[in-house]
């Protein structure tokens, strides 16, 4: 038994909502203000720990169980049950999208990694739609998914984005596995992992190779009036939007632009741009389907190698180690992963294992932070 802290994770970060809330001349100001207030309320309620049931349960074949509830524009969770497995389709698009999106995410984790739902023990996936009035977010509360309708001026309905549903459910997977924190670098990794698996859910469902993906998170959420294409871009962090009301996408793509801030739990939705970009670079360099090789490395890292307080250095070292263990030390895959980290300013020294001796280990020159800590020791 261990205690796990759960976090309320919304796809729209506070830096966007705060900006909109402060614009009293904008029609979406009230919706953003209420969304922020309600998220603070939920965070207080959820800022507690619960006991994990332990990892002893027998592995069972994945079985999908979904329930969708309707909050009918109130703030009470979960609301009224409106559909579950094998029920007729609803006339309500948000109910169907929540049902289908959680199903696609379940299918992805089951087919690719053999995972039986969020907790790997067949946990029922609960979603609530029509939460609040014009609520501007989608979130994982620690227990369930919650979707707002959006204010309609800046944001459309939040069920419309499959990568956002994948992102939010992955917060649940993280909660039951690495149990990463939600502050500073461990929080940015928590956000990154949700984006990485969120984009893979979309790519897998569409049957897309890495090169065919838009690498955008929340591409369907912004209304045509907003100057922007999505909430985040993994291919080009910092370029997702630049709008008079939303402001400019603040994500860095390199360690030299790392943002030190006390806002947003230490910039968890901001600095996630750095690992996001490394993931994108590695996926493109490897080619083919992201989930087959890179996704496996990230999944093994998430489920077996991270401590809750892992920082970027620990994550980089784990992914490079696992790339070597799965695909060969000093092999192409491990070098691609290490090079992708090097390209965002997080260098890691490669030591090849004893089974593949080479005269000289390849080194990455750029090691700006805590280099000694990241250096791998040769295996004995
Ligand atoms: Zn998130």
C-alpha cells in the first residue's frame, strides 16, 4: 500500500484563463473567471491523498467500462448517468464524443501496451459533460473526467478533441503508476507525458505515422475568431497561438528558455514544451508509428522507472536507459533518443553496455545543468 496524491489537471492552463478573466471588456471574461474559481474549489477538495490498492491484483484481460454523466450545467459531480457500455447512441454530441474518446483512449492503451484501463485493473472510466455554464476546461479530477461546453467566443466544446481526452485520461494513468508530482519539473513531466500519450491516442486512432501528425494539442478547441491553431504545439512550442485576448503561447522549446515562475505550479504547462519538443524530434527521426518504438520507451519509463519527484534529468536518463535496454545499448534508437534530448539542451552521455563494446563511447557535448548527476555509470 502506498499513498498517492491526486491533482486536478485542466487542459487550459491558468495563464490563459487568468488573462481572459482580467479582460473585463471581453464577453468570455465571466466564463473564464468562473472556470478559474471552480478549478480552485476542486483543487482544494481533491488536495488529499488516497490509498492505492497495491499492485498484487492478478492481470485480467482488458475490459472496457465507460459511463457518461450529464451535469446539466451545475457544478455537482458526477451528475445524472446518461449512457454506459452497449447503450444506444445519444442525440447529444458531447455525450457521444466523451464516450467515443474515452473508448479510443482505452483501446490505445489496451492494444499497444496491454493495459487494462487507467489503473490496469479495469477501472470504470467516468466522464461528466455539460459541467457548469460555459465552463472553459476539460480536466481529470483524480477520479473522473470533466468537460465544459466552452464559452463559445474563445473555446468550443471540450469533448471535441481526442488528444485532449487522451491527455486527461493519461493524468489518471500517471496517478496510478509513477504518481508524478505537479510542481516545477515533475509537474512539467506530468503534463508532457499527458501530451505525449494524448497525441499518440490521436495518431493511433487515425492510423497516422509520425510525419503525418499535426503534433497539436487541442486543435479543435479554439473558435475561428481566435488567432491560433491549438493550445500547444509539440512540433513548435511557443507558436500555438498569438491572440490579443489569449496572449502569446509561452512554451519554450529549449532549456536555455526554461521559464522560472511561481505561476501555474511552477510553469507545468509552460516548461512541458521542452520535453514535448524532444519527443517530437525523436518521433520524426525514428519515423514510422510513434507508439511502436518511442511510445514503448515512454510507457516503460512511466510505469517502471520514475519517482514522483523525478526532474528532467532523471526522466532523460530513464528514457535513454530504457531505449538501450529495449533496442540495444549504443544502437540507433538509443542514439536518436539521446540526440533529441541534446537538441533541446539536455545532453546525456551514452555508455554502451558490455555486450556491445565500442572503442569510444559517444558523448553529447551540451550538458548545461546538473551534468554529473545525469552521467550514467558503466554496467559491471
Ligand atoms: Zn494536463
